[in-house]
């Protein structure tokens, strides 16, 4: 038990020493996942762009085919798992050969470049034959490689969406074999891992920009690999991630030209879609009209006390004044003299006695009495 404890303690000490920030081993483990997600996020932003220039340079199939049966969140989880496993394998290799980085002397730029190219050919051979094997063998395809082909339409951060066994065997071990066989230093191996990671993500991004040196230098491109993810080309184009000569030599090469719209066709299609969208927007949107002017707020009428007819002011000139009675005299009444005139008129009415009939009460009684007597 003590021996096992000492071994575990020694391993942890070695890991802590080798994985200090800034060491070659630290960058070898950190660089591939970091580069992967930076490039994948960049292409994911482009996937959500509606810019016509971006749309014109998307790899577009003539027949899109079926949609992906797997969601993006499930893809992200599986890729994170692969990066964890990849780091664990890297640490295990470091523990098995702790002096690998320090034992390799720096090489000249020419020697390092030659080793870099050799590593590319080694990785291509490794991935072609294992990739082809998991397609030819029905059991391997069903239980291992079919996971990756759930992405019928690829996108950048799904590049390493694999079964964990395939992830270790095809990608991680392939990179390690290329590093050891070529004899690269750890710094050069870190650069090689980053480069191959970028190439793999770009090949799954479904973009072909005119100024893309990776597509100019290597025939294996996003369009080439997209054919392999189409159900009609699933038994073709096994080569990845750099060259295509293995497909040519082994009869599994399929030209992607017939599968995708050409650049001229894409330009015409996108321009037509933009014109249709603009025409539809012009029809559905209301015609621009000047905003209605706001009416000036009318001042609130001042509260007025009810006035008697006598105190009322002069009539409006629009209202017709009553005609005077025949024989009546009219006198001009000004607003200042109107109240006084009204009071005098009222007093005069009170002082006028009732009209006299010329007959008193007594004389009326006498008449009544005499009339009665005469009748008798």
C-alpha cells in the first residue's frame, strides 16, 4: 500500500512540474482545445450572419438532403468530453516519457519544416485507413463511427463530434504517432497540433472564402469533406485532413463539383433572394407619410359666474336684436348705463297704479241693487 501511495505521489509531482504554465508540456495540452474553440466560435458567428457576402461563400448543396438528427448542445458536450480524454492521454504519454521534450535538441528551420511535412503525410495515412475501416466494417460503423455521421450537414464545432473510442484512436493517437515518427520537438509538435486542429475545423465549417490559404494549398477542403457527409457520398472521400491522393489511388475519390452550387450560381441565387426580400418589404410596409401635426392645445375656459339679464353685456353682433314695438321710442343704452336704467325701470313698474275703470265699489253695489229691484 505504501509503495502504491509513493507511486501516486510521484506521478502527481511529475504532473505538477511538467504542466506548469509556460512549459512545453503545458502548451502541448492546452493549445489544441483552445485553438479549436476559438476557430469554431468564429465560424459559428458567421453561421448566424445574414450578410450577403458571407452567404455567397457557404458551401451549398444542390440537394440539401435531410437535416441533422442531433442537437447542437449534444454536439458541444461530446466535443468537450473528447478534449478531456485528449488531455488525459497527453498527460499519460508525458508520464510514460517525462524527458521527451527536454531530450530533443532544437532543430534548424529547414529540418523542422521537413519534419512538419512528414508529420502531415503520416497523419493523412493514419486517418485514411482507420476512417475507411470504420466505414467498411458494418459493426464498427454502427457502434462507433455512426455517431460522427449524425451530422449530415456539418458545422465548425462539430468537427470532433465522435464516439470516445474513435476520438482517441483516430485523432489523438494519430497526432501522437505523427509526432514521434517525424521526430519533431515539443514546440514544433504544438504548432503541428494547432495547425491540424484548425484544418479539421475549417473542413467542417462549410465555407469556402476566396482568400483561404488552407483551401488554396490543400485539395482537401470543406466542399470535399461535405460530400462524405452527404448520404450519397458516404463511401467516398475518406481522406482527411490535408491531401486527397489516398482517395485517388484507392478509387474512393468523388469530385465535389456536381454536389454543390458553383460560385456564379450562388452569387445569382443570393442576389435574387435579396431582391425578392426587398420587394416584399416594400409591399408589406406602409407608405411613408408625414407625421400629422399636433393641434395646439386650446386654453381651458375660465370659470364665469352666471350673470342676470340686467348685467349681461352687449349682444353679439351676429345675433339679431328684437324689433321695437310700433310707437315705442328707443333710447341708446350703453353698457355703463344699463344697470341704472334697469333699476329705474323696475321701480317705475312698482309705482304705477293699476288702471282705473271709473267705477267704485259702492256705486257697483248700488247698480247691482237697483238692477235687482227693477227686476222684481
